[in-house]
C-alpha cells in the first residue's frame, strides 16, 4: 500500500512538473507574441514616420545603388529610383563632390554634408549618415532638403551684385575721367595764367598802387583756384591710387586731412601685397575717405586712428576715434555716408561693424574678401 502511495505521489509530481513546463512554454509563446506584436507596431510606426518625413530620404550602398526611397523626387517615382545608381541623377558639375562625400561617409563613418544639383534642375542639401551595425557600415542614409529656391535667390543676388559692381566701376571710371579732365584742362590753364602773372613781377613791370592791389588779388584768386582744382581732383580720384596703390592713397588722404584738422591722425598698416584688385582698392579708399571725413567733421576727437591689414583671404579696415560718438538709430535717412559704406561692403561680400554711442567715440570696422572675382 505504501509503494502504491509513493508511486501516486511521484506521478503527481511529474504531472505538476509537466504542468509547470507547459505553463512556462505557454508564457514564453505569449511573451514572444507580445514581442512580435511590439516589433510589428514599431516597424509600422517607423514606416509611418519615414513616409511622413518632410524630407526626401534614400538608402544607398557603396556603389550608390539606391536600396530604398521614401518617396519620389518630383520627377521619378520611388519604384523607378530603387536599384538605380544615385550618381546617374546628379548633374555633372556636382558629381565630384557627391562621390567624395559618399566615399568619406563610408571611410570615416562620420556624417557628411554636400549640396548637389540634379539632372532635373533641383538643388538638394544632402546629409549622408552611415548606418552602423555590427561592423563597418554597408549602407548610408541620405536625407535631402530641397534648397532650389534658396539657390535661385542666391543666384539672383549674385547677378544683382555683379550689376551693381559694374555700376560702381563705371562711376569710378567717370570720376577718373573728370579728374583727368580737370587736371589736364582747368588746373593747367589756371597754373599757366599764374605763371604769366608771375612773369610780370620778374620783368619788373611798374604798376600803380591800385593796379598792384588788383594784381595781388588776382594772384590770390588764381592760387585758390589751383588749390580748389587739386582738391576736386583728389576728391574725384587721386592719381596716387592708380599709380601707387591703396596704402599710398590712404596715406595721402590722411596727410590732406591732417593739414586741415587739429586732430592727430595715426595710420597703421600691414598690407602684404603692393596692389589689390582695382574694385577692392577703390572700395577701401572710399570707405576710409568717408569715415575719415565723418570723424574729422563730427567726432570732435583729438585722436583718430586708421588701420589697414591683410591676412590670407581678406583685408581689414579699421577707423577709430575717441570723440563724441552718436546714436546710429538717430541718423537722418537723408544722410548717405554710413549707408554708402554698408552698401559697398555688402556688394563685395564683406562684413560691416559699427560700435558707437553718445559720449564714447566711434569704432568702424570692415572686413572685405581679397578675392573680388564675380564671374
């Protein structure tokens, strides 16, 4: 009887063990089902996010073969894009940069950024993101943002700048022409008349007192006229700018201002090339000319400092006074001095900075790129 009872107990234990095993298996299946459902839901969510991503997204391999596209690019459907080589959709002028970016993404395993023009005329800003798994990436995700409108605006601005640069250059040519006309015409005639009058003195011509006074007044007027002609020539286009370059021209400006003003004007320069591009020399000269005139006329400063400095790719212009300063927001709209400087700087792709306030002087700073190529 005891053996039978023991056998029954063993059977119960075995049944209980089997029941637990079945329960564990059932629970495992339930967990696996939950995981499968969660994975399916995650995949659905991810797919929904990708499909609704506002940007165009591709996945490509090392040969740039498109494995996935979340949508068409406006000219080709996603089905037509898949299994094609991405480079075939890129305009020739953008191909070298795109090939380099894809190679770098795989080689460095870092995000790369490149702007590309497609054969359909669209511009894309592309971020190439290596998809990391257990080893080196075998695919790259490319997220593309359409920048066609921005590029069109940039090109329109570039054309506008080119036209305005041409107008400025034409204006400077006219200034140079008028300066030469005054120098070779009016100034020479005045100087000739002065020499003729001076010859009368050398001949010892006798004149009554009234005639002598008239003669002296005429000589004085001629001297003033010659001085005014020279001032006009200098204001229009100083010959020294064409003959000797920007440093000599600015030095001339400062010398002229120093002879008229009581302010001490310091000039510091470190320009590593004798000549700059003609348009850039003209711009720098006009900026210094206008800034120096403003400082002398309005600042009431005992000291003015002018600086020119070039580095690898730009020239820095610095005009600083320690005078009365002013409120830039209170400058009347019909005052074009600072506006003219800003426009020149903008057209040449430079940076303009003005630091001033009533009672603490004025510091004007300009950085202009040395490469003025507008082709």
